[in-house]
C-alpha cells in the first residue's frame, strides 16, 4: 500500500498569486500545465472587486509581495487598475506571454514602475531561440510577437525576466542557458535573467511528461527546510473560483482549499505528482 501524501505546514503569507484572467489566454501552448486558451473558462477572469478583496485580505496578513498570472493578464480590461492596487501595497510580478505589450503598454508600465514605491517586474515566456524552435510549442507567430513585446519593454526602461520551460531539454544545459542569455542580450536586455521551469505532468503538458507512473512525495522526502523551499509553505493562489496552494494545481479540484484566502491559511497536502517535481527540482514559481 502506498504511503499517504504528506502535509506541508503553512508558515506565513509571503506571496499572494492572483489568476487575474483565469484560464483565458490568447494562445494555447502545447505544454501549458493549466491548459489555458482563448475559450478555456475553467477559471473565469477575476473581477476588480475580487482582486481588491484578495489583496486587502493578504495585506492584513502581512503579505510581502503579489504576482499576477492567468491565462494572459494583459487581456484583462481592468489590469492597470489591478496593478495600481497591488503596487500600492508591495512588489508586483506579472507573468505574461508578452504578445500584447505594445509600445504604449510598455510605456504605461514603465511610468507606473517609476512612480511606485514598490518594484514592478515582468516575466515573459519563450520556449526557444528562434521561431522554428519556439512556435511549434507556443503557436505560429508567437516568437516574433513575444520578442517584440520584450523589445518594447526594454525600450521603455523595463528589463523583464524570461521564463523558459525546458521542453527542449538542451535549454537546461550550460550551453543552452548561454545561448538563451545571448538571445536576451540581443533583444537589448543588459542584465539578462532566466527562469527555467521543469515540465510538470499536468494539463496539456501531461502529454509530454515522460515518467509513468509518476512518482509521488512521501513524508520521508520532507525535512524542516521544506516549507521554506516549496512555495506552498509561504504562498497561496486565488482565482475567481477560490483559493489554492499554488499556481500549479489550480485545475486539480482536490487541491482547492476554500472559497477565499482565509480558508487556505493551513497545511496543504502534497498529493499530486507535480509536488514531486517541485521537490526534486527545488522549483518555485517565484523569480
Ligand atoms: S503557457 Fe502561458 S501563454 Fe501559453 S497557453 Fe498557458 S497561460 Fe497562455
Ligand atoms: S505543486 Fe509544488 S507548490 Fe504546488 S502544492 Fe505541490 S509542492 Fe506545493
């Protein structure tokens, strides 16, 4: 008989993730571990009132930083009002595919970043050094649009982090990382920052995950440092449908922790194979 899934203690709320656009995205990447797309409404977009309520709850709990994700956050008509709400309270990270960041949007973001007391950081996703490598994973024309978005950010004075999911395994090697860093320098980023993301056996990405049956965590895998290393020890995720331990498990119904953030301030069960991936990769969604 397999061991029961271990619970991870919840230490405190450092980071609140908000799935502002739900699972709505302008593209439908082949490896998206939450299966987002133009018509995917597993999670609907959050309203401005829902975002404000969650941020106020988090602030009262001493939350130190905020992160917006989706789907694609720049599809939300109220995104800039949401940005203002978060930036008034702490540093903000926005995850984006970069495709909707035109020069005016980049300028607007840069002005907010300059005016804010807290930092604004953007993380743009790419999955290759070229359209030939990226677009079979993310969609036709995505490489050109995403790199244009990165150039627009740089021109406005914002240097984004770039996230690469290692579906092309060579990107995780020293040579692969160097090639990616060279690409980012070529896009004008003076101090390139890469975030490498392992493939998770979830959503559309489950089709490209190779391990079968997937391993799971047991209590023996964890130690006293685990709540500090795994992001679910110090972070939570809210969507329009409730609260979750992290951005990775939002489509796993058994992982749902309650209707809002206050219901999720307790240990979470590390029952999913994705938890094993987090553990072995020491992975966190944080930058
Ligand atoms: S990986 Fe990101 S950009 Fe691609 S479909 Fe999912 S949410 Fe959209
Ligand atoms: S997937 Fe990772 S971050 Fe999410 S609950 Fe499991 S271990 Fe924690």
